[in-house]
C-alpha cells in the first residue's frame, strides 16, 4: 500500500464506515471485532456454536447430590504474568485486577514414580538421567530460552536439534516421550521452532528474581471473561450472532464490491468485508472463489487436535499443576490438576478439577474415540499411576474434543503460509495458524490478531477505499 493511501484515511479517523463480518467467535474473532469497532466500523461477529469463546468456552460439571453444578473451562487455561496483551484486554473489561496469581509446582511421572521438578535443585536430582545428561538437558532449555532468531530453527527437525544439544541419552529418556505424548508420530515432521516456542513461554512464567512459576486465573474462569467481553462488545455496538455457522462466502454478482454470506439456513446477508478466523482447511472450503494456490496452502496446514477430559473429584490427586509423563505406556499427554491453581473452596464448590488431555494429529482416529472408552482408559490409567486414586471420588467426568487446535510447526512452516489478504477483494483469512513466534495461547492469539489487522488487513482495506474514491471522483469529472 502506498503512503499516500495511508495519509488519505488515517486509522480510525476519516476511513469510511463499512460493514464487516468476523467469522468465528473465539478469542481471535472477539479481538478483531473489538479492534474494527474501535476504528469506527460496523461489525457483526458470527459464531457457529450456541455460545462464544471457541476453545476457551466453558461447561458445567455436576458436583454432587443436590443438583449442584460447577462451571469451568472445557479446556484448561492459565494466564502468565508476561501475557501483557491478554491482561490489557482483561483490564478493558474490568477483570485484570481480579486475577488470582498462584505459585505452581510441576511434576514428572517417570519410571513409575511421581517426581517434583519445580525448581533447579529438584531438576539436578532428576533420577532417570545421569549428571551429564541433566546438565545437557538444563543447558538446552536455557539456550533455547535465549534464542532470538527462531527462523534459524525452522529449517531443522526438532529431533535433530534436541539430539544435538541434549545428547542421545536425555533425548531418548525425556524429550522423545514428551514429544510423542504431545505430537504423536507428527514429531518427525516438526521443526525445532516448536520446542523454542514452548521453552520461551515457560521461561517467561518464572519471575526473573525469585524464579517462581506464577500462573493466574480470573475467578469465574473464562465463562466470566467471555460474558463480560461479549456484553462489552454488544454495548459498543457490535452485532453478535451465536449459533450462526457460516456456510459460504462469495462475491456479489452485480459488479459491486460486496461479499455475500450464506448461513446455510436460508439466510443470506451481504457485507463489504469478511475476516475469517476459523481453522485454515475450513476457510478453504468456505470460499469457492479463492485461487487453487490459496486453497492448497490453507488445506496443507496440519493441525494438532485434542481429546480432553474434565474430571471433578472429591479429593485432590496430586500437588502439581502439570504432571508431564515420560512413561510411554500412559495414554495421556499430561495430568493437569487445575485446582492446584483455582481455589477449590471459592470456585469449585469444595471439589478438585483434573484435566486429562491427549493431543493427536487432526487426522488421527483417536479423536473419534467414544467418551465411554476414553473415560475407562483414563480411570484405569490413574488407578495405576496414583495409589490413592479411587473412582469413588469421581463426581463427574466429561470428554471434550477439538480437531483444529494448533497448527503444527512443520519444517520451514513460515514459508508456506497462506496469505491473510486473499485474492477475493474484501475477504481476509486471519487465524492462529499465523502464530510464528510462540506456541498457541490466548495472549499470542490476540496479539497476532491486533498486529495483523493493523499491518495487513486495515492497510488493504484503506487502499481499496481509496481506489473506489478515486474512481468515483474520475466518474464525476467525466460526467461534468
Ligand atoms: C487443551 C487446551 C489448553 C489450552 N491452554 C491454554 C492456556 O493455559 N493458556 C492460554 O492462554 N491458552 C491456552 N489454550 C489456547 C487457547 O484456547 C487458544 O489460543 C484460543 O482459544 C484460540 O482462539 P481462536 O479464536 O484462534 O480459535 P477457536 O477458539 O478455535 O475459535 C474459532 C471459532 O470459530 C468457530 N467456527 C468454526 N467454523 C465456523 C463457521 N463456519 N462459522 C462460524 N463460526 C465457526 C468455532 O466454533 C470457534 O468458536 C489452550 C487450548 C487447548 C485446546
């Protein structure tokens, strides 16, 4: 875009007010809707599910006999001290000051034992590894946390990079089981940028001075955040449509620049612009008029999905927020005890909340495993892992699954990304697959939304507005 175009319509001041549809009501869609609204635009947001929030949405768990219910996130969510964009968003809706910050502990299940790995001293005693292996493992994590130029890592496989820095012993005993638990066999196609992103985030979670890991949550969880956020958007004039799956988007066939959006139930609406935040393969399917190259790029993005159980318990099972698992017989990625952070008394009706996730590639049949089978697998696994675990303490057990969670950081991923500004004028494809400098989390998602809206979507919109203004003025001159 030329600088003269920018001068003609400075952001939010004299840009013409146009209609925008944001497709997808997860945090990315909510953030983009807010930023467009702040620029004076007429914004509608359409979410397929009955409620907004996507992966952050909540559900109810039964907490006992008197029809009591606990509402908490379907998937576990914590906020880090370093999540500045998310904290800014929470401040805007009046919830940032309420964040409860809690020091966390990390465990490892290794060799049939539960081990604490919450500080350097414990790390240096980690039994499965020799002293040399521990030092090399620690050195790798420290080195990864200092790397600034992640693009160098993108061309290397994660296995090659970790073997080089941690050595074969630490790789086989620690990294490989963790990689397999998180990525399955897809770890073989994953680049070293993946481990860099995870390490950098976890390092940030530690306060520089005390080196303590602090995680936060808003009382009421994401249910409360989403309630406030959507009410705030509505008050600011954003039109919110829940239960509105977008089926297709195409150019209006009358020579205008409008886009026609079909909601699949007979309703069709037109908008000047559409920003789609849904998973890349779904974007490819929703807009027939994209070029073959664009569709191929969107469809080629591989995702990691997840099956994740929420289990409400009468008794705690461990003191660790996350228990990483290196024993390969365990069919879970980790055990997450949310109630080590979230206050059981004030938030969970005196109970304990444990998440049991298994991440799988998006085409893995395990994503379709029945709830009953997954439940049985989880409970029998916990009986083997924890002597004191008893099914009698389980109050409720619910299984959530999502096919499209995080785009896989494959080798040279950034070179194959589909464009955000598409060949269909006014149609923008902006989703979390564009996260390159971090792992998937809410802070990274909304930071990306804000940045790419300012750097790519908005300039393109202004440029199109200028073209229309120029062609209108030359029409006027011609007709005068
Ligand atoms: C197990 C798990 C643990 C996590 N832990 C954390 C954590 O601790 N901290 C953290 O910060 N983040 C965490 N995250 C990540 C966080 O949830 C994501 O970063 C964030 O929710 C992504 O938001 P999104 O809007 O990009 O995508 P989504 O939430 O997937 O939103 C996309 C939305 O589009 C909708 N949609 C799809 N198709 C259509 C259609 N045709 N029409 C209209 N709508 C459509 C979907 O229903 C969905 O609501 C976790 C995620 C998972 C799964």
